[in-house]
C-alpha cells in the first residue's frame, strides 16, 4: 500500500501576532499638474538610481499641457477667422466690371466743347456745359444736331476719309 503524504498541522496564530488593521488612508488631493510633476520627479529619481532608462518615457512626457495645447489651437482659429473676415470684407466691396469699350474724342465747334463717344453699336454726342457748381455733360438727343455734328466731324476732322 501506498503511504499517504503527511501534511503539516495548521498552526494557530494568536491575535497578538496579526497585523494591525489598516486605517482609512486618504491621499491628499492633487491637481493634474502636481500629479504630472510628481511622476516626472519619480522617473528622474529612478533614472539617477540606475533602476531604469527613462529616456523613452521622458520623450513622451515632453508634451505641452492641455492649456497650452488649447491656447495654440485658439491662436490657429483666430488666424483663420481673421482671414475669413478679410475675404468677407473684399467680397462685400462693390466690384467694377468692364462692360463696353469704345473710342472718345473731344472737339471744339462754334465756341462749345463736344464729346464724341464711339461704340461698336452706336455713336453718342455730348455737349459740355458749365453750371455754377461744376461741369456737366448733356447728351445730344436731337437728330438734326447729331447729323450736323457727325457731318462737321467727318469733313473737318477725318477730312472726308473713311477708316
């Protein structure tokens, strides 16, 4: 028959040998910055003691705090906002567009100044008038005056030659 293994008999421990019960330990509340600084100091001490090479950890820990990151993001957003305001300012300003081109000439006839504007589709004459408050151009709408001015212009200025 096989012998049964013998187990040691349990010892009775007296209460006087038992460790004292743990008290209610409450750590001092710390801000995230204090926790960060404490961890950094612990890594530095471990590195000095030769316990570990903390280089990879320290490289990871060289980030800006959340406040610095947020401030940097705000600066970027402010620059973008300024650019958008500048673009919007330029959009709201009135634009000038070229619509029609032509040729203009200024003539003196019978003591009066006339302006001849030649467009691809029409020729328009204006008479210069000088009221008390400045200068004014008045369009020649009378057909007979228009024909007279065109005839004089063609004979005197163009010398009767077509382009």
